[in-house]
C-alpha cells in the first residue's frame, strides 16, 4: 500500500497542492454563495408572506358578496335599491343595508370563515368589518376567530350589543317585544344600551351554550335557560342543518314552505348606521301604467308585487330569443338588458322555463326550452314541430294589438303576422277566474316560495310582473285578489329579472334564451 501511494504521489504534478488549494477556495465560495442565496431567497419569501398576510388583513373588511339563498333579498346603497336574484350574489360595501322578504334568506361569508345568515323579514347594515347593525328580524352568526385578522364579531341593535370571540348564536328582534339572543355554541357577551345608545358595561352579561338573554328597552339583561318559540326553533334547526350540508337544497325548500311574516322595505340615508322602515304601498287592484311596487294582502297571506304596466294599444309585446332557430344543446343565452335594448324596449322580463347550465339534469340539453315560442325579429315560430299537440297555454299579441290567452299551444295555430307570442305554464287567471289546476303542478311550483314571473292583462293594460316569496298558486291568488282578467306564469327563481327604462328592478338573474319586451 505504501509503495502504491508513493508511486501515485510521484506521478502527480508538482503544482498539485496549489490546485487543491484553489479548488478548496472555489468550493468554499460556492457553499457561501449558496447559503447567501438561500438567505436572500428566504428573506424575499418572508417579505412576500408578510405582504400576503397584510393583504389578507386589508381584504378582511367586510364579506365580499351577499348571496340570496331564498328570494327576495334587497340591497340598498346610497339610496339606490337593487334586488339579488335567487341563488345569485352581489358585491358588498361597508355601509350597505340588506333586507329580506317574507320568505327571503341571505348569507354572507367572511374570508376568516365566519358565516352570517339573515332570516325572513330581516333588515341589517354592514356597519364595520367586525360588526353588523340589526334593526329587525333574525340573524344567525357562526363566528370563526382568525388571529390578527378577525378576533371578534358584534351584532348591534338599538337596545344591545351581542359580542362573540368564537361562538354561534342567533339574535331575534320583533316590534314591541324584547330582543332575544340564543347561544348554541360556546358563549357570548350581551351588553345593553341606554336610551341614548350608550353601552352599559356594568350591566354586561355572559350567555352560555343553551342559554338565552332577553334585553328590555330599559337596558335590563335577563339570562335564563332557552325556551324557544316555534319560529326560533325552526330558524336554529334550519341553520344547524345548513351548516352541516350547505349544498342540500331540500333543507332550503323545506324552510321555504314555512308561513313567515311580511317585512316592511327600508330606505337608508347616507351615513346612517341602521335602516328606517318605510311602509310598503298596499295594492287592492292592478297598479296601472308605469312601474309600481307594493304588497297584496290575500286570503292566504301578504305578498310583495312589482309590475310594469302599459296600455296595449300603444305598446308592442315583442318576444325575442338568442337563437334564431330550434336548438337542442348548448343554446345561446343573453342578459335581459341586451334583449331590451336591441328591441328598443321600455320594459322587459325573463321568458319561459328552460334548462340552465347549472342544473346537473340539464347535461346534454343545456339552455334549451321545448315550448312554443315566436321570434319577433325573424317572424318565425320555434319548437313548432314538437308542440302540435301541446296542452301548454300560449299568449300572443296580434297585429291589431289585441291579446289572446290560449288554453293550449295546439289551439293557437301558426300565424306569422302576430307581434309576439310565447308559451307559459300554467295559466293563472282566465276570464277573471282562478285557473290553476293544482294537481298538474310539479313539486317546486306547488310548494317552493320564490319569485314568480307573469304576463298579466287587466282591461286594456298589459303587465310584466314578479310576485315575491310565492308558490304558483300563491301568485294566482295575488292576481285573483287584484281582479286581473288574464295571467300566465313564466319562469322565476334564479332566472327572475325585470328591467325598466334602462335599469334592473330585479336581477339580473341568469342569462336566458328568451325574453318578453314591451316596446313603443
């Protein structure tokens, strides 16, 4: 071995030690450079993470959007009102006021994971990133604490503040009744307020899981074991089930069948922390020409109604479709305002039922509709061949502006000289009488309370209307109460949209394959 090492040493260049030294320096430089790079990269990554964290804090102001789980949901911003269509979302800003209709349910979710739901007949204002002003109704809060971003949440009313730091609770406010706070997880602090709106910190009470707090107008908080009313129990059960299965529509549909009170709509002055209730005008007959919104008291309940009316002699009922011919899948759709403006309309409403892209059952027939329809632009009938024997009703406007509500599409014929025409289902009113065959309705039409669109005729006035929080029989009862001569049901729910003179009164809902337009 020694002789081998000696021979190896003798064969190496005389400058080998120098080469080794240089190589060592190079290696050392590479190592130091590598760790210097890593350190710089780590610093950059740390800076980036810090920026992301800071951005997260900046974004954690208010929830980005409100979603309408059940209609109607109304948003008021700087005195302007818009309606959020069923299943749709609308952007939020601090100071926005949100109200729900008689069957409305709204939800907004904070990036931290906190979920807030508003029950029917509820009015709130987004007062700050971590607080909500509640005027009336029922609010459910499932708070999720996120250190450095959102560490508490408050629901403030005129009489108290309910604050949580990791809890689930509900607040119930009714006219002339003490506010009640129910805690279903962990605990909450309830601080009453005096007549001047000042917090009475010395009267603060802790409310634990399974307890309730009753807050009097004089600032007294009484804590006791929960004794839920039927309405309170239904609201808490609904939210607990929805928390477990957020996508289960059967939970929503079941809740929508409950009989619920009718709220009064709100108006919000700029900078006002809470909305002020304004009485909703009550209709006792069809509202007349122009755009009108009010409520209708029927024998089965009170329903909000919005209509645009025009004299049939001075208006054309135009029916337009995105496709110019029959379509069997992936059919074109358009927003309602596009239909309205390209036809010179003063008002427009969504068309008949169709198969939307967000329905799994519509795979292979996306955005199709199979009912009889007249395209006023092309002067042609669509789906004519498969409606030869159809019993689905049809409404059309003739060239002389007379309007015919036919009991079936098969009896209509194919007059291409009409101004416009569309099938609708079912007929709601015919010859001044209630016309719904309730046994022929599907489950959603019969039981689900939602927005319901209709084309209505009373005397010489044609109307495009939306009834809110109604089943199809409820909608018919509304027009029967108002003395309408004829009314035919069209699509509603998430497709609901009503456009009047350049602005949406409802929606925009989904993009749609057909629309009904009133044009001069």
